[in-house]
């Protein structure tokens, strides 16, 4: 049975990191292996910045040219470090991808942003996998490079494409079933049946790994990260976060959905359906105890989990004529969110007010607030932090909120969300005992 490995940007961020891959992959060569790889390091962010320049009409300008040159240089640098003087043909393949990328910016400049995004940001993964495939093959690990845009078949909802599961299953099984060499492909990206590139949402490579595992009835998915597993809070923000060694699919979905930047929230569904366990391991300390996610729910409430989302916008929507914010109005407002492609991280309703809290993404939020402004009395507040706590006790909540105004709140039996002003939040948080 197949194993699926996923390596994120941090695990291939430079030549040393890429060298690290070989023993991890070799140790699994007794079974068929599909390896899903993200873009190197922060390449996707750099490609987004390049895109912004191109859309501002600055493709010929210094900013765009510098960004492109620096992306090129960082990939060439890794090629040089890995292969020394033997990198000419690889470098010309990388250059050809960069030329294609530049050409895409010319071609899609006047297309809608999400479409332009997908035709260009996908190059991060195309570049990284070209490098990694070359490395593995030269190490004697026979590796076949596959173009995920021909395997992960989606609709045309750019930046958040929906999978066509039957076409994807057919394509993957035809191409990837029963191989004895390593199959290496890109995370995050897919393609429409018409041949356009699509993406699955930021950090979507985990989801790609789950799609391959689901379609191939894999034995296991391993996500290799720069941390030993999943934690009950972000260790960079909380000084006493602890590793969660066992977790259910359902609990992990909740954590990811609420913004724990551990695993893409769409990853768990396809694995749960086929009871494929997911293991999260550190590529730096591969023998350290991992986090294992499967159907077992027994350990889910062992530790409360805290999740922070910064740069939040609070939208308080009231009717202009003092009428109730009843179901038809809530329905109308949520419809406008869907239309604008805005996700609400918190939703709460009362007689006179419908409350929403969203990420501050101006390109999506502005059209939404313009539309709400026209028909409702809208108040908006920025600079906010949303804290979500799973399985909290009353005293834990109290202590986590001490000294801060609660601007909005939503709670149910398992989860409490509270919205604070960011400037009232601590630099480093602590989960009280
Ligand atoms: N490279 C993409 C991103 O940074 C996908 C991923 O890393 O999973 O969002
Ligand atoms: Mg990434």
C-alpha cells in the first residue's frame, strides 16, 4: 500500500533542507511512495507580491523586475549549492519556468485577480519540485516528476478550487497506481479540465497529500514539518504550548477550521472517509514522538487548545429602520458574504444586530462592506484579535480575558470565541492552569 509524504516550504527552504529529504525517503523505499512538495520557503508570498506589482501595471518597472530576479537567484543558488558546476541543464529548465511565469503575467494582467493569481502563483511548486526531483534522481532515488495540474482536477473557482473527485481519482489511479519509483508532485495546485491552473487555497499542500492518499487508498500520510507535531497553541505565541500526541480527525478539523496553522482544514475529510491515519513529524528530529491523527476521540479533551487570529475586522450590521435582524436579513447578509468570497470567523445574531468577524483582506472585504453599507447601518472596527478556545473551563476563559474588553463573543458546548483589541493583547500569551 502507498504512503504519501508531504514536505512543506520550510522543509525544502534551502539546499541543506533538500539534502535532508534523501534519508527520509530512502527509509520508506520498501513501499510505493508519493511525495507532495510545496514551494520553497516563502516563495508563495514572494509570488503574491510579484503578482501585486504586475497588476499595478508595473511589470516593466524596477520593483517587479527586482522581485523576479531575486526569486530566480534564490532558486539558482539552491541549484548551485546542490549540484555545483553540474547544474546547467537544470538551471535552463528553471529559467524556462521563470520565462513562462513572466509571460503569464503579461497574458493575465487584465483578467480577474483570482484567475491571474492561479496562473502565476502555481510556479512556486513547479520550480521547487523540478529542483527536488533532480536532487533525488542524482542521489540514485529513482523519481518521476508529475504535473499535479493534470491529476488534481478542479472547477474554475480560482484560489479556492473545488475538486472533481471522480476525474481526479481516475487521473491519479491511471498515473500513480502501483509504481515502484518515487512519484513526486506539487501540492497546492490543480487544473481544470480545460487546462487552466488552479490553486486549493493557501497552505493547500496538505490537502493535496490527502487527495492523493484518498484516491490511492494509501496506508498513511506523513506531513513533515519543522516542529515535532501538533500543539494545543502556537508555540511562538504561547509560552507553555504542549504537543498533542493523539487527536481525532474531528478535533483536528475544528482546530484547523478555527485557524490553527497546523494543517489545512480540508485535509482531514478525505482521510477520515477512508480511515487513513495522518502522522505529523519533524524532519529535523524524525525519531521524536509524532502527533497521530485518526478516528480515536479519547484524547481530544486532554488539553484545552487556544487559537489566535490577528488582523480581524468586526462588522456590526443593523437595519436602518430599527426592524429585526431576522432570518430573511441574516440570509441576505450571508448571501452577500458568499458572493464576495468572504469567510466569517465568528457569526453571532441578536434582535437588532448581526455580528461578523472576518480576516482583513481588502480586495474581498471592500466590495462586501460597500454592498452592506448601501442597505444597512454598518459599523466596522479593525485591529482586532480573535481568540478561540476549545474545551475551556470557565476559570480558564476568565483568566485569558483578564484586563481586556470583549468586543464580541460566541460560545457553544465545546468552543468559545472572544474578540479583543490587538493592542490590549499580550505579546506572549500563557494558558493558565
Ligand atoms: N506554497 C503554498 C503556500 O505557501 C502551499 C503550501 O505551502 O501548502 O500557501
Ligand atoms: Mg508554503
